[in-house]
C-alpha cells in the first residue's frame, strides 16, 4: 500500500512537472478517441435505423386505375395467404389523397392543377421479419406483379440492403481509421512518456542503485500513461456529447425530416465508459512500449 | 563474503581490470587505492552487478555475479549499500524521503520505515534535518544522508566510491569516522579512494591497483 502510494505520487509529480508534454498526450488521446467516437456514433445510429427499417419491410402494391372489385378481392386473398405477409391493409384512392395532404400540407397545391385524384389505390403488405431478405421479398414482388389488376409493386427492402452494405463499409472504415489513430496516439503518448523517462534518467539510475526492480521503476510511467488516457478519453466523451448536441440543434433548426432527430441517440453510459477505458488501455500500452526497452536492459 | 577469480574487464578495447583475484572476508575493511583509471570503480561496479566481467568469476555471498540474471540484480543490491562521490540523492525530496526509499522499494511498513530511517539519520547525525530538501544541504550533509540511505537496509556489504572526493579535510575526517563506526558494527566495507588521509585514518586492508592490475594487497595497520 505504501509502495503504491509512493508510485502514484511519483506519477502525479511527473505529470505536473512536464505540463506541456502532459497536455500534448491528453489532447492526442482525446483527438484519437473523438475521431473514432464520431465514426462509432454514426455507425451505431445508422445501424439502429437499418434495424428498425428491417423490422418493418413493406410491400406496396399499386392497383390499376380501372381495377375491378373481383381483382381487388383476388389480390387481397393472395396476399393474406402468402406466409411471409404478416398484415395487409387497403388504401383507397381517397385515403391516399388524404394521406398526401396530411403528410405534405405545403405541397398540396401540386395536385390542384392536375384535377381529380391522380393517386392510385394500393395494398400495403407488412413482411414478417423472418422473411425479409432482399431475394425473398423480390420474389414475392415479382409474383404479385403478375397478378391481374396490379399496376406496380414497390418495396423498401432493396435500399435497406444498400444501407446495410453502407453500414458494413462504415464498420470497416471505423476499424481502419481507429487502428491508424490508435497507432498515432500510442506513438505520441509513448514519446511523452519517453521524454518524462529521459528527464528523470538520473532518478532512475538512483533507484536502480538502491535495488529497485524494473517493474518498480516502470509502474509510475504506466500510471502516468493510464492517467493521460483516462483524461483524454473523458475529454473526448465530453467533446462528442457537445458535438452531438450541436448537431441535433442544427438538424432541428433546418427542419429536416420530421422525427429524425428524436431517432438519433448518444452512446449509452457503458459505451462512454468503454471509450474512457479504451483511452486508459491506449495510455498504458504506450507507456509499457516506451519504458520496456529501458527497464529490460541490464541495470 | 566476496571472491574474485582471475577477473578481467575491458571497455571498448581498453583494459579496465586484468586478471584480478581477491578474497574479502565478512566484516573486513578494505581500502582500494590507486590513481585515476586504476580500475577501482570498475571493481566496485562488478561486485555491485552493474557490469559483467569479460573473463573470470565473482562470488558475492556465494552467488556468481558473472552469471546472475538481470532480474536478480536488484535483489542482490538490496543486500548492499552504495555511496558515491556525487551523492546521487533525489532532488526536490526531503532527507527522510531519500533515506526511506530503499525501505519503500522493499515494501516495509510505514512504522518500520519511520523507525529505521530515524535510526539511520541518528547514526549519521542528520535527524534534525529530516524534513529538509536535499538540494539545500551542504556537501558534507549530503554525503551523510547518502551514507544513511546506504545503511538503512542494514546491508552486509557497504561499497563506497570516492566518498570524500568533494569534501574538505575536516569533513573527510568526519565521514571516515562514520565509515569506521559502520564497519565496527560488522558491515563489510570496500572503500575506493586515492585520499591518503582516508587510508591512514581507516587503518584497514589496503589493495593497490594500477592500470587494472593488482599491485599490492596488505594490511597496513594491524
């Protein structure tokens, strides 16, 4: 316990004594984790949106202008019998127009010049989450397209799949950028610690003289690296939170897609904590790498 | 206690020690003398495990220093004390903190550390300066603190390399007296010096080195 108190005190003294390099170390770690955090935040939110969309894949079957009631019933029966379809609802031409006016009140004038109601009636079929792969939905759509009275079939799955592909690219990007930034951060923290080690080389010589082991000598520097990492990690979480709030405000101010900002979420507490712990691990790794070569040589 | 068998050491082709054999018994007072570059410091460094001999064997307390693993060197050093000409005290730390360091390294309790440090400081007459930072002390005081740090662990062997090199004759006498009292308590002492005053005062076994060779080994005052 007395040993640990001594080692902790030594680490804090070193951090205070080398303020500039400490600041550089903290800022580097902070920058690294912030950059990685931006990717992570984007990735998690896009993945969440994709997940939500995947659970609600809809097949919209637009009917011909002159469809008969028999064709409508036949289509409804077919859709209800299809095992992959969970729910079927009919949207009449009138309901479609009302929906349009409701969803796009400012654009209602567009239909005024046309006269009448140009919007088709449709069936909206909700696909079961177990059967929503792109190929499967595409097959169902092709079969429906062949039925009498059907004008056109549209489904959301295709672009959900594209979004999923985008998420996987994002994932790969996050890993590559994260690795590069981690290496950069380790190099800079490692140099910070090496500098502290160099400044105190005479003290280290004294410690060796009186029988200190390599571990005893190295521990304050590992603690120093851990502190740099924790502070840097905390700084980055704060920065990310601030940037996220500003982003939300901007989105709200621009009036982009209704309900979109509320769908965005910041990291849960565990992820924020993981980022801070990640900073600590980064700092410790950098310290161990920089002091290892010093302490392993013959005293 | 300490045995050297045909020890040779070179530094980048220059001979520092050549075929030196010695046997030092427990509790002996050994004075290593000779001009600068004679090999006194190299001999102490070899015993301390800071250097490895190019040839020959060194036994310290029946452990072969020539074959000791680097990870064992710190534990060997904990059985020894080392005093240097340039003191090697930690700046910005108090006298107490400096002397306590070998005990902290060993993981001794706070109460045990306090007791042992106070005893060591009392032995060198520095207990009144225990809270003073070392950089404001005089040379003589710094050397006393250095001796206190070297003996606080109750070492079996005390090695001193030119410990009076920076001190005036009066301080040299006082420090020599301290070494004598430490040796009188049973600690084996090896002191490297080219100060005749110290050699005459200590009245120990005198080993004379020159150009890395052992010239003479005699008990001058018995």
